[in-house]
C-alpha cells in the first residue's frame, strides 16, 4: 500500500463524522425517554444508589479495561512485540474510533492496516495482523453462538415478552449476521490455510468485473498480502494460537459481562448466563446494522431485548444510556483526539 493510497483511505474518515452516531444515538434515547421514562422511579425510592451500586459499577468499568488490555496484548503478540504498549494502545483506540463512526459491518479494518503500518510495522506484517485478528474474532462467534443456542434454547434466547415482532426481527437478523460471520470465517480459513494463491487469483479476477474495476488495484494488493500472511501464519506454533485465542476469549467475554454488572448495581438477578447470551446475540445483530457503530439500533435493542431483566418500569432506557456512555462514547472522544493528532504527525 503506497503512501498515496494510505492518504486516500484516511480521507474517507472525517473526524466530523463523530457527530452522526452521537446525533442518532441521543435522538433514539430522547425518544425512548419521552415514551417510557417515569421520573417517579427516583422520587419514590425504587432506585437506590448505594455502596453496593458503586462496587458493581466499578466492576463494569474494570471489564472495559480488561477488554482493552487483552486487545493490546493480542496486538503485541501478533506483531512479535514490534509494537510497544503505547503503540498498541494507540492502534486499539484508533481502530475502535473508526469502527464507531462507520457501519458495523465494515469495522474500520482497511484503515487498521494503515494504523499498524504507520507505527513502523511492514505492510505485509500489518496485513497478517489484520487477518489473524479477523480469524480469531470470527472464531469466537462461530463457536460461541451455537453453544449458547444449545444450552439455552431458541425459546429463551429470542423470545421478548409482549413483542412477537421484535422476537422475530432479532431472530431473523442474528441468523443473517451469523451466516455472514460463518462465511467470512470459512473464507479466511480457505485463503490462509488451504489455497492462498488460488484464492488471491479469484479475488483479483473478481475485481476485473466492470462494477468492481475501480477497486482492482486494492484487490491485487490484498491478494499479495494474503499470500504473504499465509506463509507466516502457517509457521506459528501451538503456543502462539492458544495465547492469542485466550486473549480473544477474555477480551470478548469481559465485554459481555458489563451489562450484568450494570444490572447488579441496582437489582438482583439470577439470569446472568441468559443476559450474557443475549449480549452476544445483540453484537451479531449489530454487525448488519446500517448505522455507524450500530448507533440507535443498539439503544433500542437494549431497551427491548434486555428490558425484561429490569424490574422497574421505564428504567431500562436509563441503563441503555449509561451502557453506551461507558462502552461506546469514550472511544469516540478518545479516538477523535488521537486521530487528529496521529494524522497530523504521520502525514
């Protein structure tokens, strides 16, 4: 990837776009507050902010830190420690930022190659890191979703009390999202482990089609990167795989315990495994969301899909707002600051 093409990719991301997910998310929250929230839940003592609440909230924040720490550890392992802690942290924040202002299906992957490369890693190794990240992330969901479905059952996992339309909608969206994830995972496996050269040729030929020609050069580079990545990945030892998958498992799992701790801050619940499972489902659904970072869709899903675990009527929207304030908006703010400084320094 040339410096010129890197700049073209970066030009697609304008920091001003940070406004769009904020507007969408807060518009949905404002609508839900108007429709469902009753201030009486605070006036009449239904909600208590106690020392216990502070304890569980601290654990929720700790889960966020754990998530990012293991992302950073994984990046360092993938780069053979070419990236130091500061660089790995910066890449993680920039990656989260671009994922937050683009539709979830795109995830900022293309730009992640630029972020890693500009931190001093070769373009071939940068592409390898992205391939490994995608492989292990998709493996987590490819394995986790069927296991949750097996242990919990579709009835509990998808049924929303009093809303057949939402139940059917979530079921349909998660099946589509899972099939896409499975296909992408199998595609990566085929390209990396079975026939990288053949798959590279297929990509290159595919992008000779008239409506895809404008991306032909990028597709050719992707094919070359895939072959290089495959050669390096095949040499990895078993210890490398279990360390990186363990990091992936801890990072994603800690991400899905945040809501459990938020609920325990104010209420007792014994449905923790089901709440965890529904968060996994929510993420898969958000992968097919057309809005940047799933903004708007995430808040509505939280309110509808997890609302039955919140015994105080109208309080689900408060927790939905708080959930997004601690898991989504910090990456917009931190990423915005880092992105502007990083672009000015690197270009």
